[in-house]
């Protein structure tokens, strides 16, 4: 074959490819490497069948890397993504900043009224829905029914923190690598601070008073932290200061935890096929202290379109598919009801098939008992249950989380950690101009 | 020998590299200096105001800064000590005749090719994890309580991981140097009755000095900016126990999205790096000139 | 050789060297072994893990989830590309520094090296803004540029130390014979410098392949190399040791193999002028 001929052929092939590409829109979707999102990537044939002219490029990253990349990109208007996976913390801030495209014009069959009110409320700013929930979660107690029984205890549906301590003590047997309770200890605003902030609500603590004065020097935070440290030091697993959601999940699945208080989505994993204790897990509401607030949070991984996207229509078509009722039915038909992304739609919880899933009711009750607009015992100037919806929170809470994680590792005391947290918070809030 | 013409040519040839590096240094640096004087949170766009030296003040008075400075030095010196001493010993061992030299050398050099992220992930999960890691399994086998490396000895664990990655590099350079050692001189000294230790001290060590200097220089450049290993394993914690300067700058600029503060931190880091560079260069310059 | 090497000594050294070599290599070996296990077996005790059955399941899953070959190809293009560009810029620079040294040559070299000490994280936002403005985000071209600049100081320095070892008389002799500057570089210098250039190139490819900050920050999908491939396996929900091992093995295998095959070349030039 001569060179010219080869070049000609190449050029023809290229043209053919180019015309093929013209007809289709490629959207880039940034997402976390959580199980529900990975599952969605396996079900894309359904989307392509319904939208033959759209092609989806996945960017799947670990949560922290994802958040940091997505934030850098949207804040600098880099325009790298067409669909973002973000949480209830980002949506109010970014929506207010005008960085997201409103989703109020999703088609009627999307049935926006069907979304759970608590979740929908968290994703709406000034009447505009800025993100569609892919799955929603609260937190709850997951415990080993067999171990509780062996210890002669029963778990109440709505336990108190004292109940939790009793149960933890009874189930701990360190010689058998069996630890009464597993909780998050890894530093990060979305790791240990999500848990501790939600927990502190039930102890009557708050991050700031009405004048944005940090409250870590108060009695309520001291009670929260000492109770947490006491639980973890006596009944927790080794290395807890490095344990986040994933580490605890794997411990629980191996049968090494008596209880685990964490996200409701974990329920489908601990009862799933990778779990060695799948048939022995019970569920209860997150504990309280009789002060009127439970220690559970509210979060929704949601899909949003950044304002810079050139392909808003295709992006919306994708979001419409991924968060629709049909998608839930699709997952149910392929993988069973237990694996459906939970916590977004009322209709799912009305479904009789879904009601048979052991954790369905507890998930719904937990989500409904969280109130982001009124999260604490005493009044606060912010919204958010396990976070404070201000831009400065991520950095501040991560630094505070470092202190609390150090206290758990034993390299500092509870008092010193709280004093350091107070100082960090005062500095940061002064710097940001909240404290005049 | 050099004519005026060849001098000009030389200038011309060296200039692309210099100009590029100068731009590479000065443009981002200039922007960073500019940002460091602004109150600029990435999440609060349009709110940038002039902040004077506030960002520097907050960065330098942050308790974490001094911890980070200490940790940076410990990390660099710790890894240097392990790799240089370990490298010399290993090079001496591999310089001896033994069977299977090729295979052993391949095994020893391997860690140098592994991505820092991967090696940190592997060490963290498969080895140092206190429940499922190899070390925990070994401890349990002997009936001991597993030691939680990343919580109770975070900096030492990171030093270990980083040293593992750089040991092959040091070993290779030192081994090459050893192989160029004058055998006859060695043998003459041996005939004169010099013991193995004094031969090592008076012949081998002086011969290795230049290579050691090179190892120290190159590694310091990379060790000052160790980042991925910390991000993957400890996130700088617990507390600030394993936060070094690059990680602190990262926390400021990409966790808190405080571009102003992060930029101030970046400038401080550049100044510190230059101080280190200055001393290092004087030391190296002296050694390499000879 | 006049030295009397006893048989026992060789045996002892052999045992010691193999033990040390094995220990150093062990973490990599373990990762490779673990990648052929199921997730459930991967977290068992070492003995149980070794005796459990072998499977390719993790590789299947990883390949199904992420397109390995695209990431691999991006890594190849980016590391080779940046290395070649760096060499093109660095060879003339190192040549003139080595053969026509000025008063400031040493300072210039040291200054170049010191640019490498700038912490990358501190300049991410300015860089991101520039990349956005030049349309270089998620492009291989942009990454080639950045990695070229990052490794240029090391390349210049390695070449400089290598060139310095070439005796100047040869060049003068060539010049006497009327060789032009261009042919001097092309026909006299370059052939002599090939081993040095080769090992510089290898080292640079390794460094570029493993660079994990800029490659992760400045790419999303089209230009994403293997560093990003790894980032999607780093801490997912549930058990992940086997999948992480498989992904790790796939990410490091190409460079490991290249490194092993070329280690002789690499070592020859890695002396940085330290060996006379």
C-alpha cells in the first residue's frame, strides 16, 4: 500500500469518526467511588438505550479527592464537569453563589413532590431545587442481635447513650477481637466530625451561639467528648483514630464490632453478600440523652449541574434518569430491593416489596427525625445537622477533627483538644469576619 | 580556548532552559505572592479584599506551623539517615561476590519504581493496618497486642515508608561508587596488615563521600516536598503529629479553600526551601568542586 | 584475582543478600499475590491467604470498572513526551554549561535545582487558573508541559555531570578538523553521551510516570493517567484489598518491567558525577 493511499484511508476513517461524534453529546460525570455509584455504572445500557445521542464519561474518585477537585473546578469556573456528585453541605452554599443550574424544570414524570421533604428541603435554596438526590442517608445504630442475646440484653428501638454504653461493655471481648462499639475516629469534617457533631447535638452542645461565638469551652462539648473517648478507649477497636466509614464497615462485616453507629446506607452492606454477619444485624435509632435531640445526621449524595456546563440539556437528561423512580425499579429488578439507592423518595417507602427489607423503616424514621434547620437544643445561627453550612466549615472542622482524633489516639487530653478547638474556631471566625 | 563566538552560542543554548524555568518559577510565584495578600476564600468568590500581612500573621502564629516545621526536618533527616546508612551497608553487602547477583539487584531496586501513592496505600492497608495488616497478623500469631503504627507512631511510620522508597536509589549510587574503588589499593592496604574496619574507614568512606553528598542533595529536594504519602496514610494526624509544611499548605488551600492563607503558606515554604537550599548548595558545592 | 574468597563466605553473603533483597521486595510481592485472591480471602491471616484458591476476579472487576488501557496510554504519552521535550531543551543547556562554563554556571545550576523545592500545592490555584485560560485542563499537552518543567532541573544537572566527564581535548581536536558547532554536538558529543542520555531519560520517565499531584489535579477523564486510575480504588466502601492490589499491580507493572530491563543503563548514568 502506498503512503498516500494509507493517508487517504486514514483521513476517511477519521472523517467517519468525526461525523459519528458530531451527533452525540459527551457529558463528564464526576462521582464518588461508593457502591451505589459503581452499580449505576454497570447499568448504563439502560440509559444509552433511552438516550442514544448522549455518551457519559465517568470520573470516579475517592471522596476527598473528588470534593477537592470538584470544588476547585467550580470555584475557578474550569468547566471540566457537566454533572457533579455533591452533598447537602455544598448545595446551599453553591446554590447561593449561583454556581449551580436550577433543576426546577425537570419533566413532570420526575415527580419532584415524591422526594422526601427533609432531603428535598436540604437541596433547595430560595425555592430553586439545585440538586437531585441520588441517595439519602441519616445515621443509626447497627448492632449484633446474636451478641446482645448472648449478653442477655435487648436493644430498645430508641436507645439512650447510657443503653449504648451498657451494651458496649457487655459485648466487648478483646481476647476474641470482639469490640463492643466501632465509631469513626479518622480526622475530617465528613469523617469523625460528622459523627461527633451529630452526637454533640444530643448532648445539648452546639458549634456556635447566636453571635457566632464558638462553644467548645462549654460543658456540653466536654461531656460529648469525654463520653466518646470513654466508649472508644474501653470498648473500641485498636487503631480507631484512623477508622472512617470504610474501615468500620470492614470491621463490622468481619464480625469484630458489637455495635456501629453510622450512615443508614451501611445497612445494605452489612446485610449484603460481603458480610459475615449478614443475618445477625439489628437496627435502632441513633441514641439520645433525653434532651429532645437524637444524635443522627442527614446527608444526601446528589447530582447537580455546574453553571459553566455547555451541555445542560444532556446533563439534565442524565440526572433525570439516575434519580428517577424508574431507576429504582431497574436496580430492584437487577440486584434486588435491598440494593436500591435508599432515602430519596416517599414512593419507595410505600412500596410493599421494599417494606420487607429489614432496614427500610428504620432508615425512613431516622431521616425524618433529623432537622437541618433546627438541629440543636439551644438556638443556632446556622443550618445543618452534622455540619455548619458556611464555606469556612470544611477547613475549620477538619482542623478540629485532627484535635479530637489526637485525643482518641491518646496523644492529647480531652481538655487540651477542646481548648485547641476553641482557639482554632475563634481564630478562623475572626479571620473570616463573623466575630467582629 | 573558548572564543567569543562559542560563548555567544553557549548563552543561546542555555537560554531556553533558563527562560522556561524562570517563567515557571516567576509566574505562579508572582500570582501566589499576589494572592497571599488577599482575603480570598475560593468558596466566597467576589469577596476578595486586601488583607495586608494578615495571612502571614495567621499562618505563622498557627501552632500547627511550628509542629509542621519540626516534622518536616525530622522527616528529611530521618529518611536521609536510614537511606544513607542502610544504603552504605547494603552496597557493601551487594559488592561482595555471591550467587544470583542479578536477581537480588532487581529485587532491591524495585521499590524505586513504585508510585508513592501506591506504596503508601499498600503499606497502610496491607501491612500497618492494626486489624487486617500483616504486622497485626504476626503480632497476633505471637500472642501480642497489635501495634497501631499510624496512630501511635505516625511520623516514624511515614519515615519508614518513604525510606523504603528511597533506599534503592541510595544503594544504587553507592554501589556504583564502590565498584569504582581501586582494588589494588585495597589489597595493598590489606597486605600492610590494615584491618577490615580501618580499611573501610580510611579508604572506602572517603571514596564514598561524593556519592553520599549527591544522595543527600537529590533526596533532600524530593523529601522536602513529601506529600502523597502523608495524604494517603495519616492525613497529617493524629493532631498535627505527621503534618509537614507541604501538607499544611495543602490543608489551608485545598481543604479550607483559603487561597489567601494557603498562598501565604506557600511563600513561607518557598523561603524555607531556599534557606535549606542555600546551606545544602554550599556544602555540596564544596564537595563537588574537588 | 588474588583475594582468596572462601566458599563459606560466598554462601554466607548469598544468604544475607537474598534475605535482605527478599525483605525489600516483599511488599511488592505481597501486593501481587493478593491481587489474585478474592476480597474475603485477602483479609485472612497470611497463611490462610496463601493457601486459599487463586482467581483473576479482581482484575476482571477492575477492568470492567475503569478503562485501564486508556489510562495506561495517557501515562505513556505524558511521561515519554515530557522526557523528550525536557531532553531537547536540556541537552544544549547542559552542553554549554559543561564546555563553556562561565563564572555563574554553578550558581545557575543550583538555582535551577532550587526551583524544584517549591511546594506544588501552594501554586495549584494560580496554575489551575492559567490552565483554564489557555484551555489546557484535561489535556495531555498541558501535563507534558508541566512535567517537563518539573523535571528539567534534574535532567539538566544529570546531563551536565555526564558531559563534564567527556574530555575536552576530543572536542578541540574535532574543532581543529573544522567541525562546526552543530556537527560537533551531533557527531562527536552525542555518541559519547548516549549512555548518560539514556539513563537520564529512564530516570525521567520513572519520575514522570509516578508524579501524582499535577497529574491528578489537572486532568479529569480524557488525559487522566494511571495515578487517577488508582485514586478510584483507594478507599471505597466495603472490602477492597484485592481490587486495590490488582489496580496497583496494573499501575506499577509497566514501569517495573521497564526499570528491570534497563537497570544497567539506569545505573550507569545515575552517578551524578560522583564517581570519577
